């Protein structure tokens, strides 16, 4: 089953981390990806929330807003998609994500729908 691991942290606090320490964190991420092998489906770090655009459609009209949806203490900073046997394995992998030491990792299973076959 596939699980999405959403990484939430305080952007301001992450920005304060020295570049050398960030480089070490990125190396740890790379090592984890290598260790996971085929279990690692994908993942990326996101640009800061200041670059976000929110789109809503209400009463048939599109509304576009710059910036994050809501003011929160933690922002979605990245994600990892894995293929794990079960939730226990997914949680064990989430605990190995380097930024779990100071960030929150939300683990959520994907909904799998059967795809229609074409005749």
C-alpha cells in the first residue's frame, strides 16, 4: 500500500538552520532514499509558502489568492511517497525521516481506485 508522508515544520525555524547543517540533513534524506530502494516512490521539498497560490471555485467562479491558505505554526514543506506493507512499516519509515527530529510527519494511506480498462 502507498503512504504519503507530509512533512510539516516552521519555515522560519528551518530558515535559521545553518547551511552546513542543512546539507547534512539533505545527505541523510539521500541515504534514506537509497536504503528504501523500491519502497521509495517519490518525494520533493516544496518552495516556501510565500510562493503558494490557492485556487477555489465558488458558485462557478474561480478565485485565486497568493500565499498560504491559513496562518499556522507549521507549514507543509515537503512530502515522501512510499510503498509499505502496512501502517506499522510506514510509521517506522516516517520515524527515519531526518527532519522528524524537529518537524511533524503526517502519514496517510492513499485511496486506491480501480482504473477502467479500455476496450
